[in-house]
C-alpha cells in the first residue's frame, strides 16, 4: 500500500537535507535530491519495520500533558 507524505527539504552546503512532515523521526540527507529521496525511503522503512523491545512486565503507562 502506498501513502503520500510531505518531504520538506533544504540545501545545507553541498547536501540536500530533509524530513517527512507527517512522520517524526524520518530525517536524512543526500548529495542529490534523488539520493535524499532514497535515503528518506530507507529511514521510513527502518522506522516502521523495526522490532521494538517489549517493556518489562512491571512497566506502566500514563497520560501526560506537556507545555509546548
């Protein structure tokens, strides 16, 4: 299944740097815009397919409000 995301990117010296607006943590760079797109795809793939270490049995969760 394909989803559409927004790639925000800019030039930093000789590098194209970017991130996916809708997916926090997906950030990369590339020597060309095409390389940046490929790297962003790879980061996204790793983020959604990585296995998460389960929390210990005694772990708890709670709602938390933060000041932004």
